[in-house]
C-alpha cells in the first residue's frame, strides 16, 4: 500500500511540473529546456529558507514561488524576444547554468552532496489539492482571452500582434506563471523526497515535460495530465522494464506525431458540466 | 480630416528599394486603391503602415497621431486593422474564437480576474461572444462557428478574415488582395459587402489589389506603384488612360 502511495506522490509531483510546461509549450508554443532550472530553484529556495534561515514552512514555499517568478522575469527579459530554436538553446543554457551554480555555491547548497535532512512536511493530499488548484487556474485562463491570445501567438505571432495582442508581454506573463508553478512543484518535491541535489532535474527531464505535453495534445490540459500520470506511474510500477520506458515513450511519440499530430487527446477537455448534462439526458 | 497621412516613406531591403518616397493621404469614408505590378511594393507598404517592418525614413500619422515607430499591437489598438494576402487565420482556434481574438484590446478584465473566474470575466465574455456571433452572421458564417478555419473553403476563409478585421471596430481597414483566389461571383459579393460595410460603419478602406473590376468599381482614388515608386494618382477613369500606368502593366510598345 505504502508503495502505491509513494508512486502516486511522485507521479502527482511530476504532474505539477507538466502543468507548468503545458502553459508554456502547450498553450503558447514556447519550447523551454530550462524547466529543470526552475524546479531546482524552487526546491533549493524552500529547503534553504526552511533549514538555514528557520523560516516557517508556508513562508519557505511562498519564497520559492516568488524566487521562481523573479528568476523567470529576469531570464524572460532577454530571451523572450528570441525565436523558437534560439529560445530553446538559451533556456537549455539557463537550466545547465543553474545546475553548475548549485554545484559551486557549496556553502549555501551543499554542492554535489546536496541538502539532506529536509523534514517530510508534504503529503499526498496537499499535492493533489495543488494539482486541482493549478488545473483550475490554467483551465480558467485557457477558456478566456488569455488562452485565446496564447494560442493565437502559438499559431501565428505576426497575425497575433496585428490583432492588437502584445506578444512580448503575453509571453512574459506565461513565462513568469509557468516558472512560478514549476518552482512551487520543486519546493513540494524537496519536502516530499527529503533530499535534493543539483542533478535532480537535468535538461533531459525538462525535455520529457515537453514530450508529454505533445503526446497528450497541446490543446488539452486533460491530455497533459493523463499522459503525465500514465508515463510517470508506468515507470514506477514497471521498474523491471525501466530502460524500456523511454523506448516506449519514444515509440508513442513517433506514433502520435505520425498518426495524430494534434496529440492523443486532441482538443478534448474533461468537463464536469458536460458530464452532468449528459447524465441528465440519460435519466430523462 | 485626413485619416492617414503618409509622407515620403522609404524602405530598403539590403540595397533593394521596396518603397521609395511614397506619399499619400486618406480622407475619411473613402475607399482608396493601391495597384501595381507584382513586386511593386504594395504589401510592403501595408507592412510599413502596420508596423510589421521598421520604417527607414518618412512619416506616417493616423488622425494626427504619429504612428511611424509604434509596435504593431499599438497601431491596431489605435484603430487600424488589416487582412493578409496569404490568409493568416489561427489554425488552432475555432472560427468563433478567431473573431474574438480581434476584440481582446477592448475587453476589460485582468489576468488575475481571469484566473479566479471573477464575475466580470463571464459578463465581458458574454458580450464578446454576442458581438462575435453578430459579425459571423453578417458574413454568413454562423453555422461554422465551431469548426476550425482549415475546414472552410478559400472564399469563406477570406470572409472570416474580413469579419475578424472588423471585430476590432477599426477606423481604417487595410485589405491586402481581398479578391485573390475568388471566383467572379464571389468577387461581386465582395464588392457589395465592402460598399455596404463602408456605408454602415463609416469606415475608411485602403485596398491593395490586382483585380481591376473590383478596384475600378469601388475606389474613389487610385495610387499606382511600380518598383516602389508612385507613378500615378487619381480617379479610376483617369488612371485607366494614363500612359505611364499602361506602360508599367503592359510593357513598352516597340
């Protein structure tokens, strides 16, 4: 039982990160390989604030979110004017830079040894509530002007700006929000796993977030969540095929990109309203 | 009053002069045509007015406000909207949402209010939806509101682009080859629609076009471009007889 709970915890943690990536890559079409950097920033900020500065737990989490947003803002200023592949390269560099910085700022971060002895203050309920809350936020944004504008920017930046959309400012909002969510995920991670080190989230992990978003369907939050849960729990349950997990993902990506370029779930979204309406029809 | 005043506008692309010393004035409630052979710089001119390319030299002002160095989204917000020669609709947005995007600047709620689904958001969205639907039905597109643009025929896509451009409630509308790819019947429909819009909305329109029937029928003034330079300006009847224009289009005799 405990094993399943642990798997669910880890899967849910990663799902928060996928939601952060969804906002950037799925909704707005920004490919960032630097998400790992924000995970680390969140995890380290929370852990250091809690252990070194003895700040209360909620404050530590809040600081992690603020730090994520601030770094997102600072990194966003120069990079968001870059186009697709250049943006990808710069964010990749940023992620690796954070890793290197954490290794070398040993006095604060413990260097390669990482930080151990973080108390386990976060449990499954808190993670699940977080997922619900973040999903609510993102789906609210997706359904109104914000979402429309983001998708417009993804489809055709030039046409979007000629519709009166301030492309740069929208990208900035998305980048900050995504960084905040990702840093929050990182902070939770620290208090679930109880140990963090600089290599906890490298660029390959960041790339997986993008791939999961694409396999699930860039127009579907539901798709991103379900794909994330399947992928990460699959890996834990089938430890014995561990190496094959990535092969399977690769095959899934190939099949999806060839046969279903809109992702498995296309633009389908889970909606309570629709279910109520449908069940209501069934009864009457 | 002049809606748009372009003075001595120039643009070079790596030594090739795309637009050179172009000057024009657009008066209120008029339809102006810009014609010229392929590569004459007509689309470049639109791109300069809407801030897509930075201007090399010259000045553009809109209702007395200088817009020469403004970014595209601000120019749109001031009241200039446009369509594109090669249709640029948003592939992943439904027909209805495509039209709604153009109204974004006029919606009054913040990102924070959107996140928590504040009541104002619902109210504003409802208003936007009603307006968008009215534009769709104006162009006979209401039954496609839930489909995606790439499922529409070429003619319908052109109409959708026009609906989207009008949704922003512009004071000046720039149409880049609106008749390209349309059959004769659709072109006549377009002419009727444009005249109707212009009258109902009290709108000024500038059209870049090859289609002579369209241009001669609805434009009050024509500007003829060739190799980035203006070679003639005047009423359609006068332009039709202009020597330089005939030469540019048909080549030199002899």
